[in-house]
C-alpha cells in the first residue's frame, strides 16, 4: 500500500521534482531547497533569472546534485548577508539544517576554498594552470567550482577549482 501511495504522491509534483524511488524525505529536502532558492531570488541585488535557473542533477546521483546546489545557495546567502540582508541570516539557518539532514543520511560535502593544494590530492581536480599570486606563500585552492562530496565516507565527487601559487 505504501509503495502505491508514494507513487501517487510523486505524480502530484512537477516532473522536475519527482523521485521514483528511495527515501520519502528526499522529496521534502528537494522542495525545501527550491523554497530557499525562491527566497534568495527575492533578495535585493540577486538576479532572479540566475537563481531560478536550476540545472539538472548530474548523472552520478541525487546526492551530488543536491550538494552542488547547496554550495551555490550557501554562496548566494553569504553575498546577501554581506549586503546586510536580515533574511539572509534566516536562510543561512535553513541551509545549516539541510546540511545537518544530509550529514545524518551519510551525505557530506565541503568547499575546499582556502585549503592547501598538493598535486597528489585525491579529492580535488585543478581547473587550468595555477595562477601566480603575490598573496600566497604556497599553492592554495582559491576558488571551488564544485564541492567534494562523500557518501557514507566514500568519495563520489572530486572538488574542482582554481589554484593559486606563489609569484616567482
């Protein structure tokens, strides 16, 4: 009976938000992320079209797609908070609770920005050549385009980003 009810309930969602199988709470997590994204789009200084354009989840799983979106949402909330938005503080709290919910399900992600870079690092993929910068003393990750994602302690997505190296 529960399987039929879940199937019917998923048909009530728009096709982009339907989940064919798995944990019923995952659907609620996706809806909460969409609600946060709508709130961020309404904040001053946030381009509504850019926030509304949510790319499809990558082929390697729902967890990776959610974590990639969470990183984007965290960055948008941080920018809004720097602009003095009170709503951004509340949204940051929602994002932290979502991150805790993901962690409770064995899904962890991390923005590696600011960490040391070593060419042998297994959890990071460098985009392009390292950029020379007078502000760094050793190679560092200066911007992550996507986070590192772990599922039950197993790497399912390497982080990608830009590396800075000391100027000669």
